C-alpha cells in the first residue's frame, strides 16, 4: 500500500523526515519481523527502546519508521533519504491508526465483541465463539488460548499473552475475514487498553465479567486498574454487564452511552438474562434460563456457577446479534469449553479425576474450589502457583484462598521471569496459617509441581492444577520455554502404567 503521510493525518504525524510518501507491506514493532517494505514502530518498553533498532530495521528492509524521539529520527533520516521517518506524539496510537488504514478498517466487516474483566475473559470469549458458531454465525476468537477461526486454531504467534499489539489485531481480523468468519470475540486486558492496542475500534459489544484487584504491579493501584477497564465501554455500541458485580457494574450502567444488556445469577435480580436453580451433574449444569421474561430448563456442559455466569454473558451477545431465545436455548446444549478452564480429565488417569483450571487470582481460586467441593472424591489435592511476572503482593493471597480447603497443597512457580523461584515460593507460603504443615509441598518449577500433585493422588481422588500457564510456555528470564500440563499428565500415567505392568509380570 502506498501512503501519502502528509495528507493522511489520521495517523497523528507531527513531523515527517525523509520522503513524504512511501509503500508499506506490513507493520511491526519487532525488528526481527521486518520484511521489505515494513513500517517499523519504535515502541519504548520496560526493558528496551525500539529506537535503538531503527538501523537494524532499515537494513532488514523497513521503509517507514515511527517514533517519538525526534532527534534520533532526524539524525537517522540524513543517512536514509529514501525512507520515511514519522515523528509522532504517541507511538502506540499512531500504530493503531496506521494499522486501521493499512487493513482498510477490516474490523467493520466483522461483528466484534470485546471482553474485559479480572476473571472469565477467556471463558466468555470461548462461549461467545462457540454459541455464535452453533447459531450459524461463523466466529473466531482472540485471547489467552491463542487465535481461533470458526474452523480451528490459527498458526499465529501471539505478541502478548492476552491481547495482541494493534498491528497484530488488525492482521488477525484480516485473516479471520479471509477464512469466512463474520464475528470475532476477543479478550481485552486492562494493560492493552492503557497501551492503546484497541485504539480506534468501535466494538459492536463490550462485555464486563467482574472486577477484583489484579495487575497492580502495572497500574500501581486498584483505582487506576478500574479506570482502565471502564475505558473499553467508551468505545462500544452495546454493553453487556454482570449485574452481580459490585465493583464495576454500577459505573458502566451510569456512564455507558450505548445500549445495555445485563445478566445475573440472582433470582430477585431485574437483569435481562438470568440463571437460577443451578444443579451440577456429571455432564455439567442444569439451569433455569430466563431470557427477557421467558424461562427454559437447559442442560449445558458447563461446570461451576461462575462459568454459568460467563455463559449468560455469551447469551446476551447472541441476543444483541439478533437471535431468539428459542434458538439460543437449542444451541446451548453443545457449548465448547475453553482449554484449561474446568477441563476435566478422567480417561487414562488410573481412577483419578484431574481438573485443569488456570485460575490465577484469589477470587477465581475460591470460586473454583467452591465448585470442586460439590463433586464426589476421596481426597482433594490442589496445586497453586506464584506468578513471577505478576504482583508479588498477590502471592500469599493465593495460599490464603486454598488454606484449609484441600487435603494436600502443592506450591509451585509460574513464569518466574527474572525472579528466583525460591523467593516466589516463600512469598506464597506467607499466606498459609501454618507454613510448616506437612501437607504443603513446595516445588520450584511448574513441571515439578504437576508431577508432585499427580504423585500425591490415588484412585478416587481429585487433583486440581491451577494458575497461569499461558500459550504453551513458561516465561523464564525473557525466554518462552515450551510447557504443557497435558503432556506431563499423559507421560506420568503412561510411565505409571508401565511400572505397574512390569511389577505384575514379575509377580507372575
């Protein structure tokens, strides 16, 4: 695409050095991903400044460079007169606007759903995607579990764990549209909102799940965190609001200028969509679903009241998309659950039940254990983790959330980053009423944590593996180390079966 940057001032250019018109073939903030004709954005991060990689990007073929360090841009332009150097006040906003232009505002061709909240974003995105596909509207999703089209998972390397950078978001929209999708549900984190990754997008629907303290290491305090979340509802046509959340529902209802749909688990609520009389069974949950005054008894493969609430959010989206209650009810019976969210594994586990649920906040962990306690089991083993790339002050709260609620607890480490795993485990231990309890077991890697939890279980037990393993990797000193709980579980029980079989042969 050829762009006259002098006349296309939607990008927010303050000054141009070099040629005023140029061709771009892609947009990136990573000099290693530059190809011939790329526009390279010099984003200053926590550890590195993209301005340091301008020359590398040009040598790789970049033709357009965006940054907010005018001196560096001006000086470099003197040696590369055929390139375009754009001095902008806010690089991320400029990249978002350039991405909109480069991808011809592709998001407008899709029914877009942005989902924010402390817990439940991944699950709501999965339920929305599944429900819309069941209703005949091809939909994809973007978030913690990766990028999915209506036909399956896309091979797209994520730029961040939850919400991609703006240039990637619009590239994904293009890919989903090319694959025939008509809708997309995406997780929108508070950090993504503050970093302008969804700048310029007017979502058809914005979904609110709940709010509790999280990402304080980034936002500095809970008030800032809440303000970031609320900003999403300034750029939505319709707001879907969890009426049961005291932390943020009232703020959205008061300030949102678009249409509003509400959902609730309380029978006395006046919400548009409600679920009451929830009964848990081996196949999920049986609920009374009230949609705009109509009541239907529905069996759905969803475990846990908090996940029923997430399902209601998806129902609200389907209502906004124009579907009737009758059609929605029919589509709920075969909703697909996301990976790692109350994911029950029973086959090949030697009589144990294993639940994968990457609950990584105290609130989510308490909700999860409340639902697990409703199931039948002999003993309950729970693995929790301190997440090295998150707020250290949250770590003891994870221990407090599980304290006294399991027969054995394994403490491990997720994404240690540049921290010493021993420091992380010690911080978690501070939340136990008795840190010397013999039923608490420390480990220093997630792999060891999973293996320890499995080793503590026996036939009839439930083993719950929690916390924030994301995108199939552990982040260690800036590197993404491949990791899969599922692979570890499979190998563990294969080895156990081999040992047991060998022992039986010897006895014979």
